[in-house]
């Protein structure tokens, strides 16, 4: 196998593994949610916990991987963020 074909194979396998891990994550979250709701946890509390845990897990990746990719926060970008926040 050439190096180019190995790279293409790696990229295909990487995507498939990402999808499989995502499905395991969804299944695990469904099981945990069902268990917590059956034990009497409020739906609203569960949603807050899910968002807090997702933020804690994803935020470090965003900070490290996108450190040099973020544009400066101009007034135009800030206004768009505020408008999107109000509309959602």
C-alpha cells in the first residue's frame, strides 16, 4: 500500500469511527436520561445538567483547537450574535 492510499483509508475509517462513537454517545445519554427520569428527576433539571456537562466537555476543545482561528470581536459580529440570541 502506498502512503496516499493509507491516508485515504485512515480518513474513511476516522469518519466511520466518529459516527459510531456519536451513536454510542446518543445511546448512553438516552439510557442515563431514562434512568434519571424514572428515579424522579425533573425534566428541567436534567436539561440544565446535560447542557452544563456538554459545555464542560466541549469548551476545552474549542479553546485549544480554535485558539488562533477566531476573528476579532467587532461591533458587527457582536450585533449579529445578539440578534441571533434574541431570535432563538
